[in-house]
C-alpha cells in the first residue's frame, strides 16, 4: 500500500484502491466476489476496511499471475469462508498443471531432437513423386500403415495422392509430422493432445522457427513458477493474519 498500516486502522475503499491502481468499484467487486472479507459499515452505511483487507487484496493480486483470475478468486473465497483445504486443493491443481506443461515441453523438445530426415536411399520402394509411400514410411517408423491412416484422419499428417496411382505420398512435411506424432505417442500422449502441438509446428513453418516458440514457452513456464511462489508467500502471510 505504500505505507505501513496499523492493526485496527480503518481504511476507505479509495485507500485500498489507490495503492494498487484500482478503482473503488473494483474493490467493492472484489468484496462481493469473496476475494476480500466482508467490510464493516459506518452508521451511515459506508464501507470501512482494515489492514486485513489490504493484505487480502495484496494476496489476490499476487495469486493472479500464477493461477489466473478465476482460480485466484476461488482460492481467496475458500480461505475467507474458512475452508483452507479447498484453497490448498486448488493450489495443488495449479502446480500439477504447471508440471504437466513442463512434461509436455520436454516431450516436444525430445521429439524434435530425435527427428531425422528420411531420404530416398532409406526407402525400400521407388517413389513416383517426391515423398514416401505409406508402406515404407510405416516400416521406417515401426508402425502399421493403418496407424498412419488414423493419424491422417485425426488431422496430424497430411499426405497427398499420387496422380497416377492414387496412393498416399508423404512429402518432407508429412514425414516430419509423422515422426513427431510417433515420438509423442511413444511418450504416452493422446492424439487430441498431439494435434495442437503439430499445429504449432505447422504454423511456425518448420522446426527451426519453432525453437523461438520453445524458448518463449520455457520463459512463460519459469515466470509462472516464480509467480506461484510469490503468491504462496503472500497467502501464507494472509493465513497467519499478519
């Protein structure tokens, strides 16, 4: 708040709002949402707050970057209603989500690292156009052709058709996506979990541009991890009633 508050000190809505760049209406909305404990009222019906409310506001604003507005609201509401165990459960879910995001990132990086381009020399069958037929590609990956067709149906791999034979032909991009899908499937990821990752590679125009996205992804996860720690510290202070 910019100054030390004394226990028992009475604060107006504007006093809470001003220290955090908020409107007084936002402060009232936070109270109505259960983010702040109920305010006392003057004989004329005006709200009055205490340093406890100021700490609740600081705690909520510290929780938002790591948990998001909805979960941060639910955490504060649970604490203010005396159900701290529910707040801890919500916090655990946010940490579990972050851990899963880290595992997904590692799986993508591992898959990208393991990708190796397939060349004509590696294919046991001749190609009538540039690319690979479904049989040689399936053999190279150690899967069945039916699996490749399933991936195609899921929108993960997009072969084209040879104009003379009608056979599926996988160009470099389709081969890369098949390899990436194969690596992620080996890591236990479901097709609907893989689809957005393949879409990201496709939108990036290839693997090399995706390196920047991966670095940004690392940065976002690190920032969220730090935010969770900051929020936890403020919440502990609030729980102790300091």
